[in-house]
C-alpha cells in the first residue's frame, strides 16, 4: 500500500521547513566541529613541523660553525706546514748544503727555489722545492716536514716527470738529474727506503741541515 501523502497545508509546509532547518543546523554544527578539529590537527602538525625545522636549522648552524672552525684550524695548520717547509729550504740555502754536495763530488754552485715546470695543473707538470745546478748534474730536492715513504715515491715520480718534460720540449739539457729529500723528521725505515731508491736524505737539526751519510754501496740514481 502506497504511503499517503501529507496534505499540503500551511502548517505542514512550516513543519517541513522547521524539520529541514533543524537538520541543516545539525549538519552545519557537525561541519563546524569537523572544521575546528581539522584546524586543530593542522595547527598541531604545522607547529610540530616548524619545531622540527627549527631544530634542523639549529643543528645545521652548529655544524656550519664546527666546519668553519675546522677550516680555520686546517688553514692555520697548512700555513704552519708551509712555514716549516720554507724554513727547511731557507736553512738549506742559508747553510752549507751546496758545499756538502760539492764535497760529495757534485759541481753545483747555483740554486733556484720553487722551480715550476710544465703547465700548472696539467699532466706532467710539477714544482721542485730546491733545484741545485751547474756542472753535468742537477740535484732536485723535495722538502717535507715529516718524511714518509709515499713522499719518497712521489718525488721519484716527479724526477721522472721532469726528465720527460726536458726531453719532450726538445731541451738541449743533457745533464743527469739526481734526487734528494729534505725533512725535519723521518723514521729510520723511511730513510733506508729513500737510500735504497738512490736518493740522498737531508735532515734538519735546529737551524742547520746535513746530508745523512749514505749506507755502504750507495749509488745515487740518475734520471
């Protein structure tokens, strides 16, 4: 049986409007409540993320300060290292290193510091800390505050590079090149290694430098 329709009277229309108004008001209140809850959740999440971002920013700032201090320390260490290397070279130049090599039979009478060969930054280029020359042999000296085996190997590579540089550029320089390493400190095994490679070892003691006596049977390698 079909549902009977409510008679369309003024009272019935008002009742229907009131009923719909109450329902709409309820839905509006629910929507407002949901919106308030959403805003509350959003605000809490936003504040949480803002706090986390502030903590990350603070942490990054502390890390940057730490990095800046490390860079400053490294810069000072590099500066100090450069000063100590320069001091070793100055002591060699200001001392009697040329006379010491002359006593070993090398006719060196002149020197140059920081001799650069090749194009800086390019393959085959390099810098020689102290270059002793004249006569038929030139002596290429590498200075290190603390000498390690890798430094010795690196200097040998530099000697080979310099020989190749001379020949590749059609230079008429027919001299032989020998190597020496100068240092303020070196372990005994490093000194022995350098000697086995045919390099002279120069050590600094205070403001003087001296060529360590090579072992028996030592022959300076020539490039």
